[in-house]
């Protein structure tokens, strides 16, 4: 389970984000100010950090700089209020990877979190196998029976999302948020169509799938 550290002096917002993270299968950790947050980040080494830009004492910018100065490559998302002058170049210089403007929707925040975690994955396993399929994550190559199988970008992104969430029930909305992203939110039928294509290309028998399994009324579960 991936740990997400939430650093914000607003207790209500911390609780709200924490509940959302738990619901989505993450393990939240909390800090009420920048000093505590930086200490926890260095000790816990979380999978991702959400940090408020404006806090009394040590602000979000200093927290980001402190984490990067310690050599940590942890993905950082800055939470900023409307009216804050946010310069993307400055954000990059201080070590942040993304920012979200308050108030924000849970769907948008989750999409940003999952997108960053995918891009920054440091899993030691670079090749994942299931059935007669091998997926080389470092080279983005998919082999079935030792022959390369061509996937579209969306098909490959969906496949890797399943690979990183094995044996977990995933709703269509969760898949849409994570694979396609909040800003280009398509119809849920898009998920079904792409799952059908993955089954046709990668299952031994697409009419009796063993890996890309339908969970009726919810979505899908991927089994290795």
C-alpha cells in the first residue's frame, strides 16, 4: 500500500483528503505544519507528498526544497489557494512536480496523484509476467508467446495500471481518472472497449478471460 503524506495546517482539509485516500486504497499520513511535515517526509519516505503552499513557519516551498536537498525523489504536489501567484518555473525550481488549486475536486486530485505515481514508479520489477505474456516496463514492450504484441498508447497505459493494481476491484471511474485523467474525462464505455481489446490481444481465450475479469456492477479486477 502506497503512503501519501499530507502536510497542511487546515485540520478539516487533512481529514477530508485522508478519507479520500483511504477509500482509494492509499495509506495517509499527516503533518499539521511544515516543520513536522519535513521531518516526517525524511523519516517515512512516503510514495508521494501533498503540501500546502502557505503555512505559518515553514511553508510549502521550503518543505519541497528540504526534501530535494535530502536527495529524495518523492513526487511532490503543492496545494495552493486561489489568488496565490503560482509560477510553474518557480515550482520546478523548488522541486515540486505539480500543483492543484483550492478548492479542488477529489476526482482531479486523485488523477494527479495517480499520474505522478505512475511516472515516478521505482519498482525493482521491470518485467511482469502473466499467462504467456511478458511486459517489459523499462522498454514498454509487450510479448505474447515470445512475439511482440503491438498496443496503442491508451491500451498500454491501461495494461500497466492493471499490472500495478493486481487482484484489486477497480471501478470504471477509478480507471478513467487514473488512465485517461481528469481533464480528458471520456465516457465509461471507453474503459469497456479498451478492456475488450486487451482481452483480444493478450488473453488465451478472450471469451473466457482469466486475467482481465469483469466485476459485475462495479468494474474490473486484474489477476496475474
